[in-house]
C-alpha cells in the first residue's frame, strides 16, 4: 500500500490494538475511530505547549524563534510549532465499519495560541485511507437522530471549531461512504484544508430509497484541495462549496441523481472531465463565485420542468467544451440566456470582460491536460 512504512511507522491500522475496530459491519465503530483520531492529533496540542514553554522560559520579554512563534512583552504567540510531529495515516483495511455519529476530533484546545489565547484550529495532517472503493465501506446506521431532516451533519468532519489556515495536507482516500436510510440531513464529507488537501478514489452514496441526504461533499471556509476520481450518488447537493479566497479543483468527478449537482456560493471552483446527471440545476454559481468548467457533460435526469444546466448569478464563469442534454437553457448569466438548450458550448464562453490580454486574440485552443500521477 502506498505510504506504508515500517521505518517511520506512519500507518495506524485501526483494526489492530489498541483500537481493534470491528470491520464486519455489526459493531458500532464511532467511538473507536474518533479515539484513534484524537490520539493522532493530541501530539499537535503537545507541540504547541512545548513551544509555549520554550518562549516563556526565555528571560527576554521580546524573543522571536521564527516569524510565527515569538514572545512580545512577555506574552507568547504560537501560530505554527517549529517541531510538528510526523503525520500518521489512519488506515481502514477492507471491510465494513458501522458508525452512528460523526468521525472527527473532540479537542476544544486543538488550537494555535495567539497572544497566549486560543485561536484557530490546528486541524492538519488528518489522513484517512482505505483499501479501495467498495472494499473499505463506512456505513452510517439507519435512522440516526443526529442526521435527521433539518440537520447538516457529516460522516467525516475535518474541522470542528474556528476557521483555520494551517489545516494543510488533510486527505481521505480509497473508500466508500454510505449515508444509510432516513438520514436526510447527512453529509458524506465536510472537508477543510489549506495549502494542500485531497479527496481521491472515494464513493459517496445515499443509501436512502429516495436518495435523500444534504450533500455528498461540503467545502466550508477557505479551501485549497483537489477532489479526483470521486463518485457521488443522490443528495440535495452533490457538492456544496461555501468559502472565500481558496480554490477547489474537481477532476473526473461523477455526480448522479443529485437535486443540484454543484452549488458554489462565493467559492472558487473548477471542474475538469466531470459528469453530472442531475434532477435540477447542474451547476449553480452565486455570490461572487469563480467557476471554471472544462470538458464536462451535464445531463438532466429529472421529471417535469427542464431547468438550467449552468446558472451564473453574480458569479464569474469560464466555460469550455461543455455538453448538455435535456435542459431548456444551457447557460443563464444573471437574467440573460447565454446559451439555449440546443446550443453547445464547443469553444469557450466567458461572462466577464477581460481586463487585459497577453496575446491580441480572442481564443486559443490550448489542450487541457490532467494532473500527473505522483507518489
């Protein structure tokens, strides 16, 4: 398995002692998985406290170890510890893991210290890895009260407290998530990352007969991540992105039978080689969102009225090689129809005037390449 290393012991197998998580799907694993994550992140708290002690023990009132760790007028600030512990990967071997609540950390003091007071969460280096889609399955128990209609609760949640800009390197890979029956408020993954993050080779299924659930993936706050080789089935929103300033890259993402494929509110989001089959709007970009869509197909699979494939409402949009099927309107920019249902977007469309051009030409057919694979 990629990342496995006996030398630095970075892989924590949750089915082995001291956790011994059941992977038969018969025993609730929620408490065990949360405890394993706490054990990994507890070292982050200890690193902050070590740095704080070093600052306090120095006799100088004004003492700087680095740009982010310093003592000013005797008050320590620890934003990013100089001695972060090596990352650990929580490995879920093949099997079914039954849960009844959110898998996340429990610490209220998992935070930076700014002026010796807790600030933003230190929710970084959170890694979950399975043995592959359909092999490692995390199953939400049916009829969970915490995930009932009106709630917005995730199976995996990468942030509990304040917004953080040191949540780098978070990831979840190689597994299937099933939100179970009668859990209408369920979210598959509430993801948070800065600088880098990854959701890859993941399947998120609504196990409800009516495919109910709030969202497959919820990006909240600032993000910088790649979501690649992901399949989402069902939900009110296949992907919901509400954030500012950072970017979400989607590659080879398939969304099936969602009421809305992608909702981007104030988010920067790009789709490459994606397939959306929706019961309503394909992509809805609002509130100063920035949307880029390349080599993507959007199909209406609902009944009754045929809505809009891509709606740009107060958002910047760049579209190229987008195919649609079954919609009355392909692209709606504010209240104007940019492309009707029978008009393909076979070259490019940009709904905002360009402030400048490097080359004095309207359009270049530059090939779009996928990100390279790397270890």
